[in-house]
């Protein structure tokens, strides 16, 4: 069974930092681009960041550009998301998502989603 | 920047009725559009990609159409479990917003 499990959410103070992890199972992790998608309370879905299968290419939304880094460890089937200078508006459920298309060098469509991890930025 | 505009914001229908949801892009996407279903307390689910291809295990009552700037998701006969929020998503421009704002499909 294909599965994604996020961890690392919690309460963070404004200007603080966070590190989210996502452990994948049930598929050849290194063959697929991965992304992070978030949903703020009462809001819609927002793609935040993506990374190709090898980890060489990364992509970031304008809203987080310069404040975050996405990386992956294919030997551990793990996706990592690190963000600093957190703002109240970064409060959201963060989903780890798998790309539909094998071998894609950039995110396309998302066919497997984790359950999400809640990040709350508040003083 | 590509902007996706979904309409209506809320659609109130009864089980058994036909639902048609719209997604309009600010510039051509060719056929590079997907639809997702999101229920409260669950993770979003991919329904349709490349505008009209059903994802794995998606029932045939879900269909997608359109190309260029105008796209539709149709649910031919609503089941009770279909009431949810639906999002369209484009894959052409990853620096800006990639999802529409959503259409809430509610029971009338």
C-alpha cells in the first residue's frame, strides 16, 4: 500500500523555524517528484514547494520563496521541509504529496496525499 | 501569472441530480488541469487529470472536459458521499498559485 506519513508539526512562535518530515512507503520513492501542499484554516489548498526525484531540482511558491528549503533522502524514503522566519499566515495543515507521473522533473498532479501535519504559528 | 477561477462558490443540489462545476484559467492551460475532491477531516483525492482522464478507482459518474481556458467537472448523478469541496489545479506555472479557490458542493 502506498503511504505518506508526515511529522514535525506543532506550535511555533513568529519568526521561528520548523522542520517537517514525510516518510514514504509502498512505491519507488526516488522515481517520483514530491511536493508540499498546505491548507490554512478556512482557506483553500496552496502548493508550497516541490522537488524532483533526484533531489537536484526544487521549486517554491512566491509566498515561501527565500524562507524554506525542500530536500529528500532517497535512501531513507524521506522528504524534508524546513522553513524559517515563520509568520502567523503560515499556520496551516501541511500535506506531503506524491506526483502522479513517474520520472517527472517537476510537480504535475498529486495522486497520493499524507494525512497532513498541523503547524500553528502564534505567540 | 495564471489565475484559476472556480464557479459557483457554492452549489446546492440533491442526491441523484447532476452537478457541473466550472474552472476558468486566465490563460491557456492546453489540457493541463486536474480536479480534486476534499472532504472535511480527510486528505484531498485526485479525481481527474489532463482535463478528462479519471484517476485510479474514480467512479465513472465523475467526468472532466475542456481545454484552453475553460474546464468542467461533471458528476452525472450525485451520491451522498460526493458532497465535498472540489478544487481545480493547473500544472503550468509553479511559481504562483496553482489551485482554484474551490467549489463547495452541499446537500440541498
